[in-house]
C-alpha cells in the first residue's frame, strides 16, 4: 500500500556561493521580500541533500513529490537533470525508482528570477523564492492510480443533486492502459461521516447514487463523504486512495446572486495571501489553521484564494469548514506572449489537482490583466483559449475574471468568462465612495444577464495611525473602518452581486510598496501581517457576518486625543448598545452592526460598551495637541504601479 517519507531536514542551501544548512519549508526572501525597496533577491539558488537508498519494497515505484517550489525547479538526481517544472504554486512529481543507488545526491535548482515565460512577473505581492512546501518520497505499487498527469491524484469526482438524492460521477486514471487484460479492476466504496458504507461502484467511469444524500451546505453544515478507490486483482487490493467529497449543487444568478443547494446564499467573504511576517510563504500547517480560525471568527462564508494555487491543506480546510472558494492562477497584471503555454499548464494543474474539492465553485482566468495595454489582441486570444480549456476540463464550474479598476465595462476581455467581477477601490485610490453605487447600478442596467461580483475592495489601515477626522489616504484605522462601513451597506443595497471579497483578510508583503511609514507592505488587511492584531474593521465584519454574540469598542489604540468631544464607535451583532464614560451613561441606541456616539472628554476616560451581558472597555486620555506618531509619514493613496 502507499506510504510516504518526508524529506524536510538538513538541506545544504547555496546562494551566491555561500552554503548553510536549512530545514524545509524555506524561502530566501523571508526578510528582504518584506522590507521594501523592490530589491529583494530574485535569482537561482540550490538545495542539496544526501540520501541513502530508501526502503523500496518489492513491487514498488518511488516518486519524489514536491508540493511547492517557487518559481522554476530543476531536479537533479545523482548529477542528472530528471525533471523541470515552471509553476511556483503546484504539486509536481518525478519517478526515481530506476535511478536509486546506495548513496544518492538530490539537488534542486530553484529560480525566481525575472523572465517573460513564467507567471507571475508583475504583481502587487512578493514572489518568494524557495522550496516552501513539503518534499517527500511517495511509495506506490507498480500498478497504481496515475501520478503523472499534472500532479493529480488519479481520480476526479463531481456531484449532482436531484431532489433528495445525490450522484457522484467518478472517473479514475491509472498508469496501466488496459487494466482488464492484466486482471485488474477498480472498485469504490463511499462512506459517510460515521464511516458507514453508503454506496459503491466499479470501473474507470461510473456513477454512485446516494439516496437521501446529506448535502455539503456551506459553513452551516459542511458535510463530507469519503470515497475509497481501490485497484484490485481478484480480492487483493493493489493500490488504494481516498478523497473527501461533498454532494452539492450551486448556481449564479444575475439578479439574485449565488445559490447553494437551491437556496439563496450570498457570498460574502475575504481574499487571502499565504505569507506571514518573518516566514514569507514558508508557512506551517499550524499557521494555516490559525488563518482559517480567524476567517471563521469574522464570519466569512467564502474565500478568494489569491492569486495562485494554495497549499492542498488549505483547500482541505475550506472543504472541512464549508468555505466556498474562488480558485485562480497567477495570470496577472501583464500579458506576456512568451508565457501563453505557462498559463495553460498552470490552469491544467490547478484544475486537475483541485477538481475534487467541493468548496471550489469557480475558476479564475486572470487578475487585472489589462493593467498593461500591450499585446491586447494576443491577450484576448489567450483568454478565449483558456476559457475553452477550462470548459473542456470541467463543465461543472463556471469561469470568472477579476477586472482592473480602470478596465471599462465594455472591454472585450470582460465578456469572455462565464461570470465576472471587478477590483474596485472607489473611495480609496480615487475619491467618492458613492461611485461604488453608481458602478453597480450602471453595470447591472447595461448587462442585466451578466452575473457581477466585487473581487477586491479595501483601504489601507494601520493600527498605529489614527485620526479624529479620518479621510481618504491617511492610512488610519478609523478611515479603514469608515470605508468598510459604507461598503457593507452598499452591498446590502445591491443584493444581485454574486460575491464580495475584502482585500485582504491579512496584511501581506509587497516589496515594491512604500506607504504608511512601513515599506514593503500592503496594509489593507483586517488583521495585521503577524496575525496578532485584529483591526477595528475586523469587528465590523464580525458584526455583520458572525452569529457569535460579541461587542467591540473601537479606538482602543487611539489612546491620546486632542479634541474636546470625540467620536466613539461600537461594533456588535446585538440590537441595542449602551455606552458609559467614567461610569456615567453617555447614551443608549438601538440599531444594527455599528453604533456611533459623541463623548465629551475628561482628562482620563474609562469607556465601557454594554449589550446585554456583553462588555468591552477602553481607556483614553485628553491631550493638549495631536500626537505626531498618529499621523502617516507616507500616506499617498497611489497604487503600487
């Protein structure tokens, strides 16, 4: 049966001729990719490891499996190049069985240098170099489910729902062209969450019926079945894999938004980049768990996993917790004619490796591709071919496109995908929050049959910057909250949007940026880069989305205020709030989500917000003059390009 052996420790890492030992996961840009200057090292480094002959049993094949090497990899085994791969975000493998000796040298040359062939090359995030996900030996029987087709599992599962019944369409692929001639067959068992057998089937292409199916129903009930697939010879099991699968139906409606299992299910959520402060993209499963817990706490029901393929573990978490997912490739910002084949390859890997995840409902073709006006005709042709490729590979999910803010609604690229969305920062990069309403109304009027979403929106907010009169461009925590208050109400006014995605759940590294007094960062996150501070805006979304009772008194970090009367905001999902200052009632209000009060300041102010038994408090002080450290040093709201 299958087994793995991790190869994570004691790699000799060489950069510019200097060698030292590292453990995986590892990136060489964990520091210089986060400190600004747009000067982080992009080039070729190598990782080398000495390996004794692994315990290969009779009738086994041995694969080297890499789950993430950014961006290009050249795998060298005992001095021979045996595999190259040009996608920094996907799994790839190579069979080394016939090359194994008693003593072996594994070397991986990793290249994240600038080029015109491999995406991404131009984007608002750091392209960390390194072997930043797991590497392992994968031992499989000689006859096995296919491992050589775009890094997939050798099995593809989709579902349909008819009344109370569900159907799983299962296709399996093996490394043997004609199984039956060798006396082999494929058998399936479907097991429920209690491990009871509830269905079965046979063959390379079959349908398993599930009467009275328990549906995968988003965050409220993310029910998963487990499909066990076996290659058998007689009664002997030769190879076995299992995949979690969910039975669900979904649809996108231009007037009514997203539907899950026949019921309205507005997609309201966040985008996520995978990097962490001090770690870059070389993060652990525990850090991915922490990300998911924060996303669950805020109450989101959907995640845009931007702008590349994420770790399989995180897609598994999305399945487990019911997060509806938009998955995409890093075809971003600038079309490169020399990179066309790379977009097709990355899309094939994304779909093949992630086809079985019930969480995924749409494949993203590209992001902000019209930033560069070059090669427009070639870009459009590439999108048409990508669209055709996706529909051929997966006819169960629609495609989508994230359009650049300056990409006008009539642009031909906006009409290629099945559904569409815009990255709009109206009220941040340009003045006028009301422009969001105008855009939504106009687009829906002009294209009433085209499902529209908001793929990105947001404003920079730093927890150390504050303002009594928050305004666009000041990077204050208060303006970020003000911006998001408007946007949430705006979306409620336009319920036809199929999905909305805050940019971003977490601050992330963009080494080309220099804003807010902290270079190298994009501060639009609801949570700081180190995941330690939940900004006030985080609690605004929690007030709108979460059912867990809570109350949050904003402005705790705005401790020293020069005004005589100050503005105090409380976020909660309760219906009535009372605010006290120094044990005296300031006021009580009924409402939803955001409650605003004016407080006459004393020298020292002990504020307490109450909603039923819920409490939150803060201490603020009146000062003679505004604190200089609250004012942004570099606060222009220009974009990174």
